[in-house]
């Protein structure tokens, strides 16, 4: 079908100018952004923010560059204006309400952290795949496709920067292999993993050899659907493969391609933009009469997007403090189960296994 | 004589005293009864509850609130089952909850509320239940239209829009929808979207198709923003700030995928939908406001800091945006140590 070639062409064309880091321009949901901590969200600053809101007409401050439809004026209530004194009175009450809520939330936060620490002690894989498999064997079912949203933490933090991101991702790969799940989707907003795919391959290799020993590292394939590339195992094996292929040893390379896990790397580019690009491609095809408008159907779009991005994951894990999907491809989260731990901010095994646990217990009833 | 006179006086005094006591007694008793009724009568508790509600809402009307709130109303049937009621009652209770919450949201200052009333997948349910839902929907449509036009009603001045694949509905229902949308189209300050029958993939698919059509016909360029604008929710299509799903499932079930996959706060709650009341809703919005106050403070800087900076003409202590190096004022003259200046 023509449309497939066209969209592949489109992929190759745009892959050069892609990946401008735009995470800084994104406005994350408030709770997640505050609870992630960092320098800006120190306790004293939070108290300052709350108390200073007495002096501040918040309804008229724009938060993002995207212009909101129309801003309500503060104090306008039921059409009648509130007096200056009255609105000041309510603002003071609001701050008191904020402070009491903040105290409550602080207690909740400490409780959650404590709980997570204990859970991390209970569930500890200790680089041992047998333990992971044992945990998984207790479950009734496991997801076919697992997705995880990973993110780069500030460079100064523990486990931050590119190193930390690669480490987190490769650990996730190890757990997924050990749990016996065949497909893993790793999503990061800026596509850092895509750009550093060779480092990722090395990291996964060394991590897997920690789990399984250097002599029998499980085979893996890394797929980048956006640029339509597949990498097998770690970069050192590329040369071997080439030698083999030139030596005519076809069977051996075929065997090498049997993998125990397939990892797809996605980024923000695969979300809304891909859908719009597909629309453009279809529009061009329709304009040149290669495709009739009546032929555009749900099935066609679904199969195209599956081709371009991948299949819908069954379970999506998020390792941040409150669920923030960060632009995960919208078409692909139709029935996906979400799992995250409140106030958690680390990629840990306890979140992983508890996510699988929840998935095992959930009932699927489409529409019923 | 003298004694008699005194006796009469005393008798009269006693009678008067008795009378007064009696009068006061009845008065007290009556007013006590009244007070009793007043305290324990529903009106008082109701008014107190309403007063507390509107007081709390007044406080929150000083805070930033989400612009677009969305509900996935899950748990009506389980609610009915848990109370041994027929399914229909469960759906009715859910409808009442929805209207109450819409009213609360409107009072708080939310601009737009949307609700997942019926999924396209729900056509797979038994015919009886689908019919019940259709009838209930028609009744609620009428009720909403009436209330939106009654200037005494809190829902006055709101716009009602039904979104979704309306081709799947019956002819008369479509007529009715058209009529109600026509009646309420002037409500500008608040919009209420009811998704009936809707799935998000269906919405994306329709938008794609329409975009292609308009490109072929009028050569309208397709961009991310034009695509977003063409979706079902008018100007609120780009994002939903707060998505609430009740009854404990952690998934979207094909709802608002495009709107909430990026910046939305997503709340999953264990309560069944008919039990989801004012205080829960208030707590969720309070949490949102609390964290967005802090977020906005971090982004814009506080009012104090900004005011001071402006007062003392200190410019650019914070990095607001990226600027060209040429636009800076000239630095002082550069002189090398040997004294040669250029």
C-alpha cells in the first residue's frame, strides 16, 4: 500500500531535525512537579509561596504561554463583585486552609515515604533473576506488553543525569526479562534514550551480565519505531554479525535474532505529532487521488499507528510521585492500566512487582 | 375589711403571677418546640450545609482553579447492586450526583466540565439497559435545558453540548439534542459537555477525517494546533486539567486520550460514582489549587520579589527568556594592561 511507503519516507525525512529538547517548555501537572522536589521546591520556598499568595490575584496570572480562553476575575462570584475587604478576608482564610492542608499533606508524604522504604526492603531482587521469577510465578497473569515512563533527573541529584537514566532503564529491562515479559516500551519525553542508543545497549549488556553472568547474557533487540531501526544486542556484536553475514553464515545470524526481549524506545515525537503527520500524509494521498476519503477507517488508522509506533501496552508503570503521562502516545493508552506509587520518586523493583500484582488482579470488561 | 382587701390583693397577685408563669411557660414551651423543630428540621441542617458549602467555595474562589474538569462516572451499577436496587435507580442516582457536581464546579469557577455518560462500547450491554440509559438521558436533557434558562437556578447561563458519534443515536433523540443545544447556546461563562456515545479513538478518527477533507477541499493546512482545534470540545480540546475517575479502576477506557495524555492531573478514586460528593470534590480541587499556587510561584516568582525588583529598577536578575547577545547594553571600555585601548 502506498501510504506505508509514504509514511516511512516521512519518518526518514524528519528524523534529522527531531529531538529538540522541549521538556523545559512543558507545564507538568502541578502535584507531580512540586513533589518531585529539587532546589525550587524546598520547604521554605513552599511556605513562602503559600503565604505570599495573600497578596496575589492568582486568577489573572497566566501560567503558560498557551493563552487560556478567558480568565475569570478573582472575587467575581455569582456575577456580583466582592469588595476589597471581603476578598482580602477570604484570601487570608485561603492561606489558612492551604497551611492546614499542607501540614496534612506533609504528614501523608512522610507516611508514604516510610511505607515505600519498608516495601523496598521487602521486595529486593538483589540482582537475582530467580527471585524475580519466583515473585511473578505467584501471579495469575502477566501483561503481554509493558510500558514504562522514565525521566532524566537533575544532574546533581542521586541517580540523576544521563548515567542515572541509562541505569534505571537497563534495570527495568533486566526485571522485565526475568519476569518473562517479551515486550517493553521505554518512554522518555525528550528522546534522550533514542539519541544515546549505543550507550543504552552497552548499559543493558553490562546490567544483564550482572544478572545472568557474562557468558549467557539473554539476547535483546532495541527498536526505534520512529526512525524504523532495530539494533541487536550490544554494539560489539554488530561487527561479528557483519563478518558472519559476509561469511555467508545465514543460519547463525538468524539464530542470533531470536531474542528474549524486544525493547521499543518512544518519545514525545511519537505522540500527537505522529498522528498529525499521518493525517498530513493521508491528506496528500487523497489530494493526489491515491486514496479515497471514504477508505479512511478506524482499522486503517489503527494499523498505521501500530506500524509507526507499536502496539498498545497492557500496563504502564510510572516512577514519579503522581501520575503524569508526559505525552505518551494518546492512541496507545486506550485500555492501558496505569500504576504508580504516590510520593515515590525512584525506579525501584517494589513498584515494578506491585504494578504486575495489580495487573494480575484487575478485571477487563470493555464496555460491560 | 382591711384583711379582706389585702386577701383580694394577694389573690389577684397570685392569679397574675400564675398567669404570667403560664404565659411564659407556654411561650418557652412553644419556642422550645419551635427551636426543636428548627434545629432538627431538615431545613436548618440543609441551610447550614449550604452555607458551609458556599463559604468554602467562596474561599476557593480566591485560588487558581482548573479550567476543564472531566469525569468518568463509573460505579452506578455496583452502587445499585450494593443497595439491592434495580439498575435504573443506580443510574438515576448517578445523574443526580453529576448535576450536583456540575453546579459545584460552576460555582467554584471552573469554565468547562465534561462527563463520560455513554461509551460506544456500551452498546454491547443488554438492550434493556441501553434503553433505560437513553430514556434517562432524554429526561436529563430536558431538565438541564429548563434549569439553564431559569435565572433563579444556579445552572443559569450554561451551555450544553453533546459530543460524540451522534449517528449512532435514534432520530428523535438527535432532534431533541439539537433543540436543547439551540436553547442553551448563549451561555458563555460555562460549558457542559456530555459525551454520549463517545470514545476518544472515535474522536481522533473523526478529526483526522475532517482535517483530510478540509485539506482536499479548501487546502487548509494541517498543523498540530489546527488539528487540536478541530476536535469535539471546541476551545477546550487541547487539554483537560483535571480528570477524575471513580470506583477504583486505573485506566482511561478510551476517554479523553488526546486531552489528558500530556499535562492533566489524573485522579483515580475508590468511591462509587453516586457516593462521590461535595467534600471529596472540594478536597481534590483544593489539592490542585494548592500545588498550582506553588507551581506558579516557582514559575513567575512571588509578588513581593517582583514588586521590589521593579521598584529599585534592578533588571533581569532572573532569566525570563532567551535574548540575543547583541541586544545587551554596551559593556565598559576594555583596556589591556599595557595601556592600549581600542
